[in-house]
């Protein structure tokens, strides 16, 4: 116990413990940086670039959450860290020459332990790895957004209902995961990256996203005790930020549901089980959703009741 107290009194440790969010954010930064360096040394360019993207993304999170004013539970950040480690770390266990990875020693074959081969590592030897990564990522995103919308509800005195908070968190997370598929699609079209996996893989990712986002939203409502959720219907008018959010997530999540239904109900008949068709469909859905968001923003700013703005 004395050793623990001495450890916690170390200036750096004491500083980090002042804000619970700081430790997972710092662990992310160090981990992603080490993975990027490791991949660079092994000429695994694709996963090095992914890890570098993670470093810059984490720096953005540090800029927002380091002070602790947002009061985001560390669990949301730790879940995000696990998802990214599954992604960056799992892919990095492969090899640039598509041969055995760095942990294929002692007679281990690809698929055993941490042994993997190919450029995409664990994604190559374990088909469920991608599903797990997307599922955990969906949980982390949705859990975090539930917390964020709870804070927003208090800030605007909006009294958002439990159902509204669930929908907003789920919708934003599901939309974000679908937009990520568009990012991967353009990576393949423009830079000939090879980690997308085709139609079934991408549509399957959306199913994993659906399960993860639903789970995360539920956990956020039931586990976070930061405040009591308003039990009645959401008060009207809704804050502008909520109206804008819905203008994007309604068409985007609807499009994702259609893509999922196409695979599960008619076996991909609508998209002809073609990756390019699904990619273009999600790209069009993203463009349409952004257009609806822009039109809603202009409508609210030009024609909305000024009292709404004064209340915010």
C-alpha cells in the first residue's frame, strides 16, 4: 500500500491522475506511435500509414479531452483503444512480403497464436477479426456518444428523453462507421489498397457495426451514472445541434439498413454482390446525407424562430 501511495505521488503520475481521461489518451499516443515505427522498420507501409492516422486522431482527442471539462468516462476511451489496437495491431502482425509475420516462430503456423501472414496479418488468417474490430469500435463510439448527448442535454436544458439519446448516439455511430466504409472504398479506388475484402466483407462490417452500436448505446444508458436521464418525452423545440444531427443520421442510417437488408434478406441481389456497387451506393448516401444536413442548416439559420438561438 505504501508503495502504491509513493507511486501515485510521483509528479507525472499525479498529474495524469488529476483527469481520468489522460491515461488512456496517453497510452493510445504511445501505442500508435510505436506501431507506426515498428511497421516502418518492416516496410509495412499500409499499416504504418494507418497507425500514423491514429496518432493524429489521438492528438485531436487530446486537444479536446485533456482538460477533463468534457467529463468523458475513461471506459469509452479504453474501448476505443481496444478497437484501434485490434485494427492497427492485428494488421501489423502480417508481413510486407506476404510471408510469415514476426511472431511465426517455434513451429507456429499462420492462425495459431499471434502468428499471421500476408499484408493484412490477423485479417488474413481470421475472418472474424474484422467483425470483432468493427463490433468493438461500434461499442466504443456509441457508448461515448451517449455520454456526450447526456452532457449536451444538460448544457442546453433540453431534457432529451432516454429514447432520443439512444437514437442519437446509435445513429451518429452507425453513420460514422458507414462513412468509414466510404473512406476504405476510396482507398481502394484511388490508392489500390487491398484491405477492404470485397462486397460480403463490407456488408458484413455494417452488420457488426449495427450490433456494436446498439450494444454501446445500451451500455451508455445503463452504466453511466453521471446524471439521471429525463424520463419524459424530449422537450420541444429540440436544440439546433440535435436537429442538424438528425438531418444527417436519418438518411445515412436508413441507407446502411438497406445495404444490410440486401445481404441478409435477398443475398445481395440489389447490389449484385458487387463491391464497387456497394461502395458507390454508400458514397451517394453520404453525399445525400451531407446535402440534407447543409439544407437543414440553411433552413434553421434563415427561417428558424430566433428564440431557439437565444436559448442556446
